[in-house]
C-alpha cells in the first residue's frame, strides 16, 4: 500500500517537473522556431526602418542604457540601505516598518510604477519621456530587490566573523569593508543579476516613461524604445510575430550571457575569498 | 557566599602587591534587559598568570569574560554596573573600545578565521591599525605564528586559505591572530571545546608557554583542563563567583561545599 502511495507521489513529482521544463522548452522552442530566420548580423547591428527590414540596434542600445543607469543608481543606494538595516539600525519598530515597506514595494505591479514615473519624473521633474526617466523609474522597481537580497546575504555572514574582527580592535567600518562585505559579495551579486533580469524584462513602466521613439537615442534625455517595448509594439501594431520572436531570441541570449558572466564573477570572488 | 566575600577582601587587600594585579573587578553586575546575569562579581586577576573560569553552563563565566574586552557591547540591551580596572584604567569609564581591544585580545570557542589566506588573517589586525610596511608585516606574521607554535606547520602555505587547515591548526592561527596585536591580556572562551584531544593538548602546551608574556583568562568547561593549565581558578554559579583561589586549592580542598560538589562532578 505504502509502495503504491510512494509510486503515485513520485509520478506527481515527475509530472510537475516535466510540466515546468516542458513549458520552458515549448516557449523557447516556439520563439526560436518563429524568429531564428530573421536573426543575422545586419538585423542586430543596423538601424530600425519602419518600412520593414532594418534592425534593432537602437533598441539594444536603449536597453543597455536603462540597465547601466538604473543599476548604477540602485546598487549603491540599495547596498547602503541594506547595510544600515542589517548592521547598524537598532532592530525595532522603525526597521520593521522599513522592511515591510520594501517587501510591499516588490509586490506592486510595474504599470503602477510606470504611472508614478510618468507623473513624477516625466512631468513634475520635467525630464520628459526619456531614458533617464525610465531608468529612475526602474531604479525604484529594483531597489527593494537589491535591498532584500543584500540583507539576506549579510545575514548569512557568520556572527563569528564580526566578533573576530571587532575583538582585534578594528572599527565597525573596517569590519564591514574588509570582512563582512567581501563574504556577502556573492549573494549581493546574485541580487544584482536578478535586478538586471527585472530591468530587461520590464516593458509597461518603460513604455510610460521612455516612450516609443524607434531611433538611436542621442543622449540619456532622448526618448527611446527598449527591446521589450519594441517587441510589444511590433506585435501590437504590425502583428509581426516573427520579428517579435527574433527580438525574444536576442533577449534570451542577453539574459543568458549576463547570468553566466555574473555566475563566473561570483565564483571568481568566492575563490579569491576561499 | 561568606567565602566569596572573604576571598574578595584578601584579593583587594595587603597580601598581594598591587603591581601584580592586571585586572581588578569590583561589584560587577550585568543585565540582559531585565534579566540579571552577573551578581556583584569581584575578582583580581594577576599579571602573567593563567586564570581559569569554571562553572556549569549558563553560570555567567563567558558573559563575564566578554565584559573584559567589552564584547557584550555588541548585544542590544546589556547594562553594566560596577568597575573593571585594567592597568589603572576603568574600561567602562573610557570610551576607547578600540584601544581596549588591542590590549585585551580574544580567542573564541570555535575557530573563526576569516575567509582569507593564513597570512592575511594574521596580518589583518596590524594592517587595520595602519601597518603597511611589507617587511614589518612579514615579521609580525612570522613572530605571531611562531608564538602560537604553528609556524612550522604553515610556513610553506601562508598564501593558501586559512579555512583549509584542521580545526586545531585554525585555532592556533586564531591565537596567532590575537598575538599579532601584541596584547597584554588574552581572553579565551572555551578555546579547545571544538578540538580533538591531540589538538587540545597542543593548545594547552602553548598556553603554558604563552604565560611568560601574557595574562591569560580562560573559560573552560573541562575541569581537568583548568586543573592542568591554570594558576588560579574562579568557580562561577548562577552569575556569582562562589570561590576564587589557587587552582590546587580549588581542586583539592575548596572552602565551599558547592565548589567541591562541582569539581568532584556531583553536578554540572
């Protein structure tokens, strides 16, 4: 009887795993099947032409801009905030409220952030529909992610390291820089990777703050179209599934490369720290 | 209790020349929030001796040890009254915790080397205190590792991970790391409790050697260890010092019945 139960359970587990992998394979397979014929160097490296043909180079550049700018702002702020919450703040009600707030922020749908960005950065701060407006909005979206993951990473640093360092008559700041942050670095990095994924995958918030101009951005104050927004628009306006799928392939490859790089760096760091 | 008071008076009194006393603790009370963990602890710890703190789990011996370099400051809600005077200075009246901790080093229960090379671990303290000269650091690292009787075992692998060493070796590198700061006092919180018997023996031999240069206060759960290595022993129970005397006396003819019961293994 219990063998039968075991068998059923095992079948269920297998089924669930198979379903998950199956769906992934199906999606990736569909995208590659539809889009691979469009992929070539010209498609990637040439300007977009609304008359058909042309490439996605401006969108790649716009996407890279948003990643770099929002990470450049959110990473230091997020890490500092997490360090404050975890290492310095007295664990009381205020910290609980801040934690609750950051947790809630991760659950808000991105369109809401987009609306806020459109009202605040685009209109009130007069930054206009631009890469900078989108990047600032994205900063708010990924900040809680970076704070949470950095906090988790700091939690895993053994208390014994802190004590060992402080017992040698070092200051809290020295301990933080030389012992705690290096040990937490792999975890912090994984938070940054997660955020990159979030930025690349974001479309609604960017659509509302950076606009849809399909030309090479002249500066970070120009309106631009990122890859995801482009993919949405070509499907929506032209019904061009092949093109959308080809953009999907490019996105998948970018994410894959970023993940591998980050894993590689974090392994390297791990080894230099032992 | 009467004996503890008596002991305290003689410790504070005339017999012992003042110059020999390194650490003088008077009426120390410690609270974790509402809960009192130490009660009116008074003890004189002599220079270049090994003082052992024994007692059952939760008796306050580790808590007491951690007051001597103010490691309890790291815990929220700890309140302290009374005085701890080291070299004529009340350590709770001065706010220079950094200076205190360079003078009073600590070795913990479990080896807690940082995830760095052996060399970097030992050089960490001096570096953080501004020593940048490579030759000087090399010299400190070698001296400290020799001082912790581990130089010969690690001299060919100084640049490799400290975490690749055995537990016993790691603990001796921890001792070297503490020595590198050239402290006067070294506090040890059950330094051999995580080690195998052979490593324990090595650390004990080392303690005997280190006594020439350092004042050592060691918390131990192992009564044979206290008997083997220490000059004086304080017996803690429920946050009080029940008896403090020469180790030979504590283990042969203690004055207090509770001390006798504990050292003969009737409880604890």
